[in-house]
């Protein structure tokens, strides 16, 4: 309990835009259940890099995507080190890693977005991206699992996408189905991950070996309002 505030402040100092604590004890696999606290961290992407995406990923976006993932991994490493120094168990979930244990190669060890919604960071948009009030989907996520006791943040249980269909219309792969997220909904109900992945590897091979796109992130009005506001203030 005593380190909750201190850790949040430490993470902000490391450049993390949003930090939340979520209870995950009821949804973790048996082998990880003792690490019931999920620390969700969100790194804010560059608005300019996202805004320069038009009909496909840019070289800058691919580099930015990889650099932010690397930064998240480094921040998670520092966090684990600190938690262990304080006497707790802690485990980082890789910022971007696909594992293939059951024939489904589009998921990691534990979903960052589940931790993020439990920790009050945002909701899952129709695009399948985590959407925040402040920066829309212009964030990337990391998760640390720990047995440290904390005051949990209020989980987000409802989508705020409403009637918006910007990402549905913008997706060149027709991969976004248009449904509203709720906790527990299967990812495939929101997005056809295979169609998305196949589109990227077919059309964007020349940028980032076909592993990024960014069009749905760019199209989201929740994120667009941020750059409009920033442009106005200059
Ligand atoms: S990343 Fe691109 S292809 Fe995939 S869902 Fe988003 S817009 Fe569609
Ligand atoms: S573009 Fe609209 S529907 Fe898609 S994630 Fe953003 S707010 Fe939700």
C-alpha cells in the first residue's frame, strides 16, 4: 500500500503519460494468480508522427512504434527492479510480443488492454485499440504484474465510442466489425485480426516488414482533437 503513490510518481518521471492499478486476480492464469495487481502504463505517441499517416504507415511511424515499445520494456524493467528492491514479486509483460501456444498467434502472455481497462486507463475502441480520454488511441501500453498491495483505480467497464464509425470506415482491410466493447467480449467480435495482419503484410511490406499500419489510430476523433488543440495553441 505504502509504495503505490511513490511508484506512480516514479513512472511519470520516466515519461509515462498514464499509470493505473487494476485487480487481475480473477482473470490471471493459475500460475500467475499470486501476482494479482496489474500496473498498467501508457506511453503517449507523437501526435505529429501519427498525423503524418495517410493511406498507410510511414517510416517514421514504424521507427516510433518500435522505439516506444523498447522504451516501455525499459521502464517495465526499472519498475520490476524497484518492486523487487521493495520486497515484492514482479513480472513485466513484453510491450509487443506474439506467442503461439494454441494456434492463435495474435496475442501475448496477458493482454495489455485488459489490464488497462481494469486500471482505469481507457476503453477498447471499435478498432480494438485502447482509447484514452486524453489522447485517444495515441498511446502504447505496458503491464507489470506484482503481488504488491495497492489502492486499485476505478475500472472502465463501458465503451465511449458511441455512434462513431470513423475507424470502421477508414480501415482498408475492412477488419473492424463496428461492435461496441464491453468487458469480456472476445476480440474477434471487434476486429478480424487475420484480415488486419494479412492486409499489412500484403501492402506494407516495404515499411516495417508489414507489421504496422496506424490508419485506425490516425482516424480516431478522440485522438485527433488533441493535435487540433495543440495546433490552435501555437
Ligand atoms: S491496423 Fe490498419 S488494417 Fe488493421 S484494423 Fe487498423 S486500419 Fe485496419
Ligand atoms: S474512431 Fe470512433 S469508433 Fe473507432 S475507436 Fe475511435 S471513437 Fe471508437
